[in-house]
């Protein structure tokens, strides 16, 4: 009963976290993650988000998900079956690169409004459900560890700490989106998403790169617009 009551409380309503120190601490934690060797560990969140986006958009387009692979070198792929041409496969393929930034912006917004516990619970449920589609040992470890971590944070941490955790993940996703985009821009090959989309739509791959840049840039701007008042709130509180 306690578990069910906790779930009901999570979705019954939300209150924005008080003050802004939690956002400042989260930003510091995110910088620590992306500017130190910790990045080699935390970047798995970016890869998982990329591949899950392929999977979920594919399912939404009526395709059948047959597997998700996340490799130790932080590569990966999601395999869906369906028509080899058409809008469905285009949307499925296009979903990957913008996803970390779009999800990151959504998480910044959710944490600012007090919905971080709900985000953690939904994330845990989604990752657990997708475990059956993991097709490598490392994929199982990655999905399982993220699901357990999200569940533990939801169950054990107070709402303000949950907000800080979700904000940290959001900022890591935003930085990771730009790093992924930079990698495919500089060294993308014929099997990467922009080239694949070019073949599917008979358009130059650089148009898809431009689309990715606009989507990531728009998400980053939106996240910045929400996060800036949170980050400056402690300073404003100290001013006379």
C-alpha cells in the first residue's frame, strides 16, 4: 500500500522547488560530469536517450521494435522492422540526434515545476520495459543501472534533491547532444543517420545536419530560458 500511495502522491500534484541553490548545485555537478573523465561513464545516458528515441518513434509509426544495442564504445543502434521507405522510417531515423537535447530541455522545465519525482518514476518504468529489447550484455547493464538509479532516487530522495538530479541529467543530455552532433558533423560516415536520411529522402545529408543543428539549438535556447532565472535566484535573494 505504501508503494501505491507513493505513486499516487507523485502524480497528484507538484510544487516548484524553493530557492535556486539546487539548480546551482546541479549545474556544478553537470560541469563536473562533462569536463572530467567522469564523462566516459555518464555519456551512456546520452546514447541510451538517442537509441530509445529511435525505438519509441518507430513504435509510434507502427514499426516493430526488435532490439536495442548500446556498446561499450558508446555506439549503438535500435532495430525496427517495417516498410523500408516512407514517412515512418524517416521519422524513426531522424529522431535520434535531436532527442537528447529535446529531452534535456523537457527535463529542465519539469524540474523547475516540481515534476522531477514523476520524471524519475516514468524513466524507471520505461527503461525497465525496454530491458526485454536489450540485445547485448552491456545494453542490459546500461538500462538496468539507469532504471535502478532512477527508482532509488524517486523512492529515497526528497523532492528538491530529485529536482537537482533531473536538472543534472538534463544538462548532461544538452551537452551530450552537441558532442554527438559535432562527432557526426566531423566524421560521420555513410551509415550514420544524416547520410541514411539523405538516401531515404533523396536530399543532401547536410540538410539533415542543418535540421539537427536547429533542433538542438532550439532546445538548448529553451532550456537556457528556463534555467537562467533558477540559477540567478540565489543571487537575487542576497541583493538588498
